[in-house]
């Protein structure tokens, strides 16, 4: 784990067991940044979904491939980058989970949740291969 004054970077293997570690870290960061309970839950769910996608769909559960997670904390926002070493994908080709034929499917909602819960979400194909998800959540003052 690498830490700068406002940045924490973690590199994990592509094992689903690592999700609990990332969830605890995310909860600590959102608590430290004084996110309200709902916003903290939204960030946590978005991070969990993006890391799950990186492990399962990007790296195909290959323990030799890594997932890089970077949290950048600023006074008014939290930026999160999740990067895998997979073959990439096209976000515009993901089926809409709200379409009637997809409503009862048990999967396929992760990207929808990220886009709903976060203030900014971008999917980037990397030149060296893999996909990077960049998300931002603004801290609202009560």
C-alpha cells in the first residue's frame, strides 16, 4: 500500500476475498472525510462493484493479475480509480438493467449503481490493456 498526503493506493490480487479489505478501507476513508451515512454507503457500494467487476470480468479471477485501487482525497471530493489487467470492454454495450427483459436478472447492475451513486463516472480503455474506472463523489456540507 502506498500513501501520499492525500492519496492511498492499494494493489490486490484478483481474489474475491480481497473485497472485504477494500470495503473496510473505503469505510475508513469516507468516515475520515465526513461523508454522511447515505453518501458513504453509495461510495462503498460503487467501489465494491467496480473492484468486483475488475476481479471477475476484467481479470477473470486470474490470481496472477492485479487490481489497482487509488483513493485521492481533497477537501470537497473523493476521486477513486480502479484499474484491471483484462481485455477491456465497451461500457456503451452493457445492457440496461431497467429494460423489462433484464429486470429479474441477478447481475448486471454494478455499472448502473456506480452511475447512479457517484457524481462522475468514466470508463477508460488503457493502451497497455485493461480498463480503468474513474469515479468522483463530492462531499456535501450539512
